C-alpha cells in the first residue's frame, strides 16, 4: 500500500475509486465501505484509494472535546493494508483545512489531485465546512465533474447500527466482547514497554508496562483482562491490569501492565501489542500482599483455562 500526505508529490491515478472519512475504529461498518471500494475498482479496472485525517477532526473543531480514539494512524495503516487497499492519503486536519467547503474539497482533492472517477460513502456521510456536504450535495457536484457516487447502507448488529461511539461506550463499560463484535476483530492496545515500579516482580509476577503509541488512545474500563500478546514475531498470552494499583499506591496515573504467562525476559523498549480477549474482574484493593498474590494466581488459572478452551 502506498501512503501519501496532502503535501506529497502526486500524479493523478487512473480510475481511482475513493472513500473519505475519519474511519476511527475501522469497524465492520467501515469494512463494508472498503469492500465496495475494492469491488468497484476491480470492476472498473481502477485503483482503490482511501483518504483519512490526522488528528481526528472532532479534536480540532471541538476545542474542549476530549476524544479518545479507537485506532492510531499506524493501526489504520496496518488494517487497510491487510484488507487490500492500494493507496492511502493522510490529510493534516487543521483549523484552516476545516474551513474548506464540500465543493472546494471535492474539486481540490478528489478531482484535481487524485483524479477520482468514483466515490463510495457511508449512510451518514457528511463533510466540508460545518459538515454541509452530504450524499445529495455530493451527487450534485459529482455531475459537474463526472464523479459517480455509491452509498453503502449501514452495518447492523442485533438491530443497532454499528458506530465508533457504540464501540467506545462498550470499552468504557468493560464490555470487551461487544466491542470486538462491533469492530469485527479484537480491540488492541500497542506501544513501547517502559520501566515501572517493578511491584509485580517483587510479588513474583513481573509485568510489562505499556506506554500507548497515541496518548489519545481509548483505554478499556479499569480491571483485569485476558489478552493475547504480540511481541515482534512471537505470540504469547497474559493477564492485563488497567488501573491505579490501589493496593500499593493512591496516585492518579493510569497504568496498563501485563503479566505474560510462562515468560521472563527483559523487553524494555520493545514494541508490544495486546489484543483484549475477555474481562475477568474489576480492579480492587487488597488488605494484604498475600491476598493479592492469591488473587493473581486465581486470575492466571482462569486465563489458562480460557486459552486452553
């Protein structure tokens, strides 16, 4: 997959089939849009093209809006490449860019820069200044530039339209299984392993502390989870604690730490990714160190049973 920025040197692409959006989460609804892009590009002997934005537009437009994202830019690239998208353009979303009207965006980017012949949109697609560009507007402008438009209906789960907001709500409620169903894959958290207080090692359960690769990444509800661990080309399993370590500390620094099962190596500075598989329990404060050790042993047994099954 070729990756461009809005400032990249660029040659128009023949018969480009384009879709545009934030695509936070790249959930099942987004996947249907990408599949339509691939289908049409193949049918028309064209090229698949995705345009997305960095940072998320709502974090720029809404000054006081603390948006937690589901997918970092690197995760987006990884998923899109796996799907088979051929080209990705990442536009730097600024206050200045947000002032472009839908007509200006179509002309400057879709027509003049990319040379798009077809655009695929989702059911609720809106773009341009004040989000005044919708399907009707796009079809009107499309007639001027010979740009065909295809709208993809919403993807449903249990009678509900899949959305990034619903996925965030599931994560913040600790419903990791529902989040995975909405996404169409396990929710992931990735980053560099950093040195912590090493409390776990003193207890006999060394942990890897993850510093997320995007500070705005959505972190699931505090608690203990069974996770799959991806380290370089290795796959392991573990139990992950998200919280403030109330047994030992009373700080306001949220910590995401993993005890990798049957593993004891120095991996500080390594890039590490976890996939959330199942929530085990809430975070809690233990009266004694021995009570905590007993609970961790129980968590390990529950995780091993789950993995075996």
